[in-house]
């Protein structure tokens, strides 16, 4: 009896990889074996960088809060410490957006935390 290869499933598998490799340059989008390696590497990078993106945004928020806090005469660490002691639970994302979009409200929060 001849060997069965299941042509439909193997073609779908290769097509799925080549579809994911669309937009890659040269053989990376055309040749299956090269495309497979490129897609695997891209998936590794995308998984890793979803985690990295969170760190980068947190750093950005901290920089913005620190700049706005120093305009109000206090450092970032002292502001966060004062907010924790007062029980003000505003996360860094919201605090950074307040610092950029409405500095008056941010200044009020700083005054309330320090008094």
C-alpha cells in the first residue's frame, strides 16, 4: 500500500507560515524553510517585546511624573512616598496623563499629598 502524505493538511500548514511571513524581504517571504525560521524568530520577538513594552511605558510615566513634580518643588520619590502615606491610590499612568494634560490638577494632588 502506498504511503499517505495528507497533502491538504501539509499545504495548509505551509500556507499558514507563508501568510504570516507576508511583508518579509526576499526569500523570507517566499521560501518555506527560510520563512518558517523567520516567522518563529518574529514570534519570539513579539512575545518578548510585549513584556518590554510595559517596562518602557512605566519608565516614560515615571519620567513625566518626575518632571512635573520637580516643577512643583518636590522629587518623584518624595511625591510617591507622600502619596502612599496619605493613601492616595492613583496609578502612574493616570498620574502621568494628569501631569501632561492638566498640570493644575496635578499641582493640587502634590499639595494634598505633601500637607
